[in-house]
C-alpha cells in the first residue's frame, strides 16, 4: 500500500520494509500551457552529501553528464528531454547496500534546463511528484505530490533519503531555489 506524504513529513523506509535495499526514485511532472517557443527540459539529479549536507567530491553528484556513481549505489537512468507521457519522466535507482559510509544524505532535485534563457520556471510546472518503488517487487512504497507551491523558482529539492543509524529514511522537502542547477550545486558545496 502506498503512503502519501505532505511537505515536511519524514518516514522510515528500511525499518518498516525489511529487506528493502534497492529502490527506484520515480519523478514526474507536466507543463502548463506555455507559448514561449521552447520545450521544457526538466532534469533530475542526486547530490550524495556528508552529515553537513555537502558533497565532498564531484563524483558524488549524479546528473545527466554523470549518470552512475562509481560504487553503483546511485544510477540515473537517463535524461527525458520533453516530459511527455504518463508515469515517471525520469528515474534514479538507489542501492542502499552500496552507499559509501561518508554519504549520509541523498538529495533528489529537479531543475529546468536553461530556465533563464527560456524564461521558464516551476510556476509553469504542474502535477510534479516523486515516488519510491521497491525495485525487487515493483511495489510503490510512498509518494509525495509537490502541489503548486512554486512561482519563480528554477530548481527544487524534492526530497532527501538519509541515514538514521543503520536504517534509511525519507524526507519530503519541496524547497525551491532560483538560479537553477548552478544554485543547487553551490548550496551543496560544489564549485560551479
């Protein structure tokens, strides 16, 4: 049974789902009517951070130009440049058993590619969601619908998966940023 979360809620992942080691983070969205002459290209990313919320090495940033972590713990399945169709628009796979000990949080984000040039923002995006699926059973464990809280933002931290002792938990963040991917990178301690 799927658990629906609201912004700010936290929930246990691995403790209440014994044996859960591999998940698929499915992200989806629609774009509102827009006549700016450009398609929307939304991009999912994962920032693997230390206990202070900072990425300690460039390889701990998973995105369309670095699809797979060297340990195999996080893998982006590929860039969907249009977001057309139903279901997940992009997916990130996580294997908790392979996450290096220096990684305490995995922040899942979505940015709008070339948002400033194209005059686009998350106010033009609707029905955005994230869902966590047990990769072994294909069962949806939880879902977080973002709602319509954004207007001028060009990047959003959707959620975080984080260590709590030997377990993993999920936090519904829904925090917007202006400045796109570059702003997120700086937020997580990467040089742009």
